C-alpha cells in the first residue's frame, strides 16, 4: 500500500460511516499500531489514486513470483523501470507475492 502524507486530524472533517462489526474488527487487526481509521483513509486514498490515474505501484524484482508473456492491449508503463510499453507490443505480466498482475518491460532481466 502506498504511503500517504498525513494531515493533522484538526484539519480533517468528521464523517460518520456504518461498518459491519466483523469488518471493523478485521480492520483493527490489520491496522496494527496505525489504527483502523488511518488504515481506512489509506485504503480510500489508494482507491482515489487508482481511479484518477495517479496510481504508480512500487514493486521490486523480489516481489515477483512469476512472469507470463503477453501482448499489451494499451500503452503501459513498466512498474520496475518506468519504461513505456506501447500497445500491441510484447509485455511481461508479473505475478507478485501479493497476487497482483503488473506490467513489466520484456527487455528487463527478471
């Protein structure tokens, strides 16, 4: 998950949201010392960045479990090098340790 610059809570607006009890308890377990409300904000910011096109995942070679040859159907950016992979060109899809499929330039030595 991406690191978000923290805003002091006095500059935030109070919002009420209803969560299932089990969901809230699981969020508390997953959040560790940061707290579940901060985790929810991180999740929401990640969603906003992904939908806005600002999302740039950060992966390393160590995060990749397997790669698959494919053809890019649209322009992509290699998550390891930042290189452009043009539509209809060969691409590698990397399966990460977290289950993500990520675009990788085929000329990288993985």
